[in-house]
């Protein structure tokens, strides 16, 4: 097993796990992480958008974790994390300053760059994508 394959697997676990767990939490804690948070931020139709985003994060986070349709799965997650940065981190920067914003946004930017890295590097040989693309045994 190559170090690069293990590194890609660890990167997928890191990114996929965060999205999976955050998506589930939006669904099971709507008062703090789901609908109420979306309403507070000002995201339109929070009763629909929060559960939708939670499902997107959970489903596509799981696919990234497994390395299944990995490149395709990064696209909706990139949209989610970009929206999160624009709606929460940029206003936080404006109101609280640079250093506080760096601290507050560390996970969001780690997820953004992690998704970009996965998209650039591919899922690696320790993924369901690799199994899906490997030739069938003769």
C-alpha cells in the first residue's frame, strides 16, 4: 500500500466525516444547528433549506468518505461550504476583525481546501471509485 493512497484515504475520512456529522446534526438539532440557525443567519426558507443542506452534507459526505463518485460528490459540498463562508464568515470578519475571523473560520476553510485537494488528487486506490474502475477479473 502506497503512502499516497493512505494519505488520500485520510483526507477523504477527514473531510467526509465532518460533512457527514454536520449534516446529521442539522437534522437532529434543528433548534441550534438547523432551521433556527439558518433563520438567524437570514438564509431564505430555513424550514426547507436547513434540512436540504443537512441531507446534502450527510449524503455527499458519506460518498466522499467511501470514495464513491468522489469528484461528483465534491461539487455540492463545495457549494455548501462556499455559501457557509459567504453567509457567516465574511460578516464575522467585518464585525470582529481579521484574527477572530481566522479562528472562527478554520474548519470552513479546511473543508474548502480539503475538497479542492480531493478534487485535484482523486480518491486514491483505497476507494470504491478505484474498485469501480478496476478491470474485472478474468
